[in-house]
C-alpha cells in the first residue's frame, strides 16, 4: 500500500515542484555570482573580498546575531524562571503580557521604537525636557539601537522555550535533588539547566537565525552600520547585481554554517505545551518584602514591554502634523483609521496583504498536507520532502527574495524560468516559500502524532481514501493545521523583507505602505496600519492558543 | 471445507523473512490464536490478512474467494487494534457507526445497529460517550463492537489485552470470548501470552521466526510438543542434556548425570537412537527425594512460594543445568543436597529431543 502508483507519482511531482521553487532559485544565485557573459569568473568574489565594506557587513551581521542571542537570553531566561518558579501577584496575567512582543511584526516593532525612542520619540522628548537639553538626548541609531530592538522582540523565544522546558521538569526531580542534599544553586546548575539545554539551544538557534535575517531594524535604525541583509539591497540598488549575488551567497553560507555548528540541537515542536508528569508548584515567597519587590519589578518590566504597543496605539490617534514637541499629543482623531477604510489608496494595501497572505497560506498548507500524507505516512522520499520544505527557514528572507527575483525575471520556459517579477504572482510565490517551513513543521508534527493504525482502522471499516481523509485525518490534524496556517498567515500578512524587493505598485502590501507613510511623515496612518497588523497577529495567536489547549 | 485458508504466505522486509511459507486453515466460526515471541511474524501475518501488507508469495482464501490482493477497504475483515485505534474525535456511537456508514447503512437502521453492537459488548446506552471518558476495558469493548458492527467475514484481534492492567485482563478475556462465541465469527487472535492463547483459542498456532512450529489444541501443545521450542515456549520447563542408553520395557533408558532413569515414552515422536539428547522437563514431572539410589544429586539454590507447593530451583551435580521443580513445601534449606527423581506420573511432563542444538 505504501508504494501505490499514484502516490509515487504524487511524491515525485511534489519533489520536482519543491526543487523548482526552493533549490533552483538558490542555484541560479550561485551561478549568477560566478558568471559573466563570457563564461565563469571569480572576479565578483574577488571584488567582494577586496572591499572593506563587505567585511564590515559580514562581521556586523555576525556580531549583531551573537549579541542578540546573549541579550535575549539575559532577559528571557530570568523572566522564565521568575514567572514559572515563584508565586507572584497576578502571575498568570504577567505570563501573558510578557509574551506580547511576539504580536508585533518586525517592521511594526521597529516603527514603535521609532515613535518611542527615535529623535522625536516620546521617551526622547521626555528626557530632553526633563534635562532641559537643546537637542534630543541620543540618536537612536547604529548597532545598539538594532540590538535593543532585537533583544526586545527575541527574548520571547528564550522566555517561551525556557518556560516550556521548566514546565516539563517533573516535581520529583527537584525533590530527588533536595533529598540528595543539593541546595538551590546546585540543583539549578546540575539538574535544571542541563535539562533545559535542548530548549535553550532551540531558542538560541531561533534568535540567531532571526537576527541574521533581520532586515527591518538595520534598515531603519542602522545609520551607517552595515549588516549583510541591508547591504545586499543597497548593492542591488546600485546596479551591482553580480556582487549582490556574491553577498547573498556569503549570507547563506553564514546561516548554514551557524546551523551546522548547532546541529543536533532541536527546538521543541511545541514550545508552549506538551508537559509530562507533575509540574512543580510555584514557590510561595515567604518574605513579604521580597515578594513585593519581585512582583513590583515584574509589573514594571511588563509595563515597559508594553510601551511600544501603547505608543503605537497613541500615535495612531494623532492627526497629521499636530504632535511636535509636546510630551503628549494635543489632539486626537480616528481619521487615520477611517482613511484605511475610505481612501482607496489606503485600502488597497490592506486588501493586497489580505489576499496575498491568504493565497500563500492556503498553498503552503496544501503542499505541507500533501507532503505529510506522502512522506510522513507512506514513507515516500520522506526525509527529502521534509528537508526541502524546511530549507527556506535556514536561509534569510532577503536571500530568497534575491533568489526568486533572479530566477523569475527571465523568460526561458525550457529552463523552468518565467517572468513573474513585476506581476502579481511573484509575491504569493515568495510568501509561499517563506511559509512552507512554518506550515510543514506544524503539519508534519501533526502527522507524526497521528497513530497510523487510525487510518488502518478506517480502511478496515470500509472507508476509502477520501472518506478517511475527510472523516479521520483532517479532523485529527485540525490543531496542527490551524497552528501552521495561523502562524504562516501572520508572517505573510506583515512581511516586509521579501516584499520590499519584489512588490509592484499594484501589489504593494501593508508593510510597504507603512514605509512610504513614514517617509511622508504621515505617522498617524503608519501607526494605524501597525495597529491593524498587531491586532491581526494578536487575534491569530489567541485563537491558536485556544485551539491548541482545547485540543 | 475450511472457511479461511492461508496458503504458503511469504512476506519479506528488507531481506529478512518475516513470514515464511505459512499455511493455516480455519473452519467457519473457529477461533485460532497465533502465539509466538516478539518478532515471530504473528503481527505481520495478521496485517497480511487484513490487507495492510501485500504478501510476497502465497494466497489468502475466504470461503473459496482469493482475497490476497484485495484492498483492506473491500475485504470485510474486522480488526481490533492493539491500541484500539478508536477515533478520538468521534464518540463511541459514531465510532461504531463508522463501518456501517461505509456499507451505506443510514438513518434509523444505523441507530439500531449501533445500539445492538454496543449492547452486545454490554455497553448499551454508551453511544454519546467520548472515547476519553471510557476506561481501558470499555475502550477495548467499543473497539470490538466497532469491528463487529459491519458483520465482517473474519475478525482479527491484535494483542487485544496487552493494554489492560492484569486485574482487568482475565475478566475482559472472558467477555471477549463470550461475545465472539455468541456471534460465531471466524477469528484469528495474535498474542504473546500463552494464557490468552489457551483461553481464547480453539486451536493455537505457535510461530517462530515467521515459521509455523506447531498447530493444535492447548492440550496437544502441552502434552505432545513437536519440538524443543514449543515445549519450552508453551508452559514452564527446564532443559538439560542427557544421554539415551537405549529402549527399555517402559520406554527409554537415559543417563542423567550419574543416575539412570527409565522414562515412559510419552511423546509421539519415534524413539531416539542411543547418544546425546535434549530433555525438557515440566516442573511437576520431577520430585525431590533424599539423595540415594536412582536419584541425581542436586543442590537447592532457590525456593519460591507458590501456594500449597513451592517452586524449587536446583542445580544438578557436576555443574550445569539449573532446573525448576514443583514440590510440596519441604523442610529443605538453600544450599542443601537433595536427590532428584522423575515423578511417578511424569507422563506428559518429560520430553526427549535429538540434541542438535549447539
């Protein structure tokens, strides 16, 4: 049964599609970086190595990524310990609040920081007034600005993974350590941390890869600081296409190298759930002062974490050009939101992002489902299909944008290349490629959790393939499908990094409209878009959490 | 004519033979237990019958119809899976209805037949229960009801009791047996527990490494095992090397250690020629005596309480075999020397086989 003819043809077809969509464009990047009309050449590679700015960008990417991991861990881990080990006032609410940076898509988070700490930002103005300075107290620019944004948005990985890891530790482990005479520190060092290691490694990989691929923060706050993602875009704008290809290759190599170094450490499939045994009860803090101090600290910290969200909300109600130097806006309006609905020019990006993300998500879910059925179930080219679908995760979004742009700006049907750049089809395709790792990961995990004998039971009860799929597989996979689809939709809906290179005016998504509104100092509308993105993310996450826990 | 026939079934996985030229036949309404250690091919055999695997050779015939290549969907074999494989998103009633719906049963008739199937397994009124609300034993019975509801031609049970805790097992075993007897369906059951096989099977087929070692009623397997494997796998026994001296009036004369025993011929196999042989003894076929004439000297190594008698482990003189003997509780201590003799009614408890094992 595992090798039925149609299944084999399906697997081969899917494999070809994935190779064409994911591997082929990357190969073309490699070729374009090593070729000139006359033949093969290493000139561009040489050029790359000769320019100090390239080295700076490479080093910048590496430094930002490593430092982001350290900072994110430094914030996220203590928070995970604090909130899962100690009984604090309002601990459950705090636990939720602390994860809120996750609902800000990258560009929206960056915009919020701009309103908050940029030259004319909220906090900057307050400090300037308080100290009676003539100029803003700082320029929110350069590596430290990037790192601050990264630390803010990525400590959530360490926090969530750390909490999941701590929750999976059985109470009896603490009791066993105590009965063997280990004190609190020794228990932490010898029992807890070693078992947290897989979760932490998973969080570290996620943070590193996200930082390496990060585009919005360096693009807006980089100033003169070079990282590879922005460098690629700049080089391309300069018309040095081949050099951009070499840069793309270097960034890909860096990403793959990092993954290779951290190989064998796997992020848990479901960082938010799946605990075994009895989770340890929270420790009540006996000393009232300690309790108050820690509770106070946690609440203040949570408040600080919410500042970007609140600022965004505030700015979205500010009429155009009214808020200049006052600490709080002098006037409020809902015009910005009305503009999103009434003004056809403003409505368009919303509708664009909606249909682009919907199409890309639907396609990604269908492909992942097909892949899951063929490979997770029937063991047909399983490793290869799963590996290919996960590959775009290992490669920064900028790289894929470049690769797709390179592959689909040429008309050569026999080489599998069509002109899609400049059409409405390139963005759904790009989003699809970026969504595949997310959806396939969730759906493959769902298939693995599905007992194969359920399908056999269905068959032995006389149900054909279609009925088994409809009545048994799909209902049971629903949580995985919902999780994969919602995450993919949110990512595509707020995408900036691939869109900026592949969009056309007719398909401009929300992120690009935000950018152009910011350029025109139309901050209210930009913030309103940001709030919409934030709310969509929050709704989807909340739905996902509910479905996930509801089974 | 037999109702279900397996003819020379062969199944290979990556070069290893999981099922090796297996032939079996069952009469209509008969219940056969496939018994064997793990890896003996019994589950593969069941999956070949259900159609989840396609054999590399041989045929499966039901009522004269060749179903070897028939898809599981079309086979109309009911199966109870080891972990039940109940659909967790459907309630008990919808699980039972699933197979009936495949047959196109709808409306009132569907409800009636679901109710009947659930009543059969003593779960009347459980239609709207969620699977997670049922105990292990109840889940097991829902699985049985689900398999039986579409009135399959053959019922297959894969280790049906392995998921239940021991106290529940015996009761569930009786319930399963009663339900199957009442329905009168031809059944094949896979198990590695001989109690289960003996209790449920009209006949038991012992498998090893994909091959059929022996088929027979439980009594036949115990009293006349075809080979050392069946003798040691079915029931408790110890094995020791002996030497056949030759035929005697009662049966066979053998040398065990320094003693000579005159054994009744019990097994149906032909008498062994003089020379080394393998002897398998049931614990109840030997007795402990004072060390003396005709007895093998042995040392008590262990004594376990098993009710009115005790299970002794003794080591025979001259090193080597440790054997188990059931005997009344005696005042013997660990380390004490005793004599070992065949019981007067050793009957079916001692088996001699040619010693061709390494």
